[in-house]
C-alpha cells in the first residue's frame, strides 16, 4: 500500500512539474527596438535627439536579463549617438570582449576610417575617427564590476558638422554630458 502511494505521489509531482514548465513564459532572446519618449529613457537625453529602447532579453533559464537604450540625432552641434546596455538583475553581467575601436565601429554602423590610439578620460576610453565627411569622437565606459563583467556599458559618438573639427574641450565636454538617469 505504501509503495502505491509513493508511485501516485511521484506521478503527481511529475505531472505538476511538466505543467509548470509549459506555463513558464518563453525567454526573449532577440532584441526588438521601439521608439520611446526620451523622458522615459535611462539615458539623460537633450533636445533634438530621438530615443529608442529594447525589450528585456533573457538568456536560457531566464537568469541573465539585459536591455539596451539609444538616443540619437543631429543638432546644430553635430551628430550624436548615445548608447546604454545594462544588466537587469544582480545575476547578469556584460562582457567587454571588443576593443574600443571595434565597439565604436559597431555602434556607428557606417564605414569609418582609421581610429586614433585609445585615450583615457576619467572612466572612459575614447578615440577619434573620420567617416569621410565628419570628424568624430567616440567613447565607452563600463559600470561597476560584476561576476567577471560589468553591470552596464555606456557609449557615445559625437561627429562635428561636415568641414569642422572637434576640439579637445568639445570631446571631454561631450563625455561629461552623457549621463544615465
């Protein structure tokens, strides 16, 4: 009699676990960008820029959770693209496995020429480059260290209007201006 009860209990537990597994939401594994009001962005944007964010993307098992934010556009000062990629929980971390130049080339999405050697300003690595028409500066800085990676990566690109160069003061003022809210 005890063996029958144990078998029934085991089968009940298995059935229940399969039911919970099927009821669990599927992990979102692809980033999908959506336009948002810049006041809703985690990036402290400024007038003239547009903002986007992604859904929260999770790794298998829903342990790692990540979200991306972007603010971009052209103002009288030039072209700006600001980027934030952040972990959404304390188990998640972001690896920095690209060089600064590779990260900036990925972020800019246009053909770029030679990058200057990487320089450091406060916690940011930055480099200058040209795209054929514009002189640009781009930077990357990381958030707090976490589990072999970082809690976030912040990046930015600022390109002067065609025919103009950027001064050192403009470059560091741009890096200082980019903030997370």
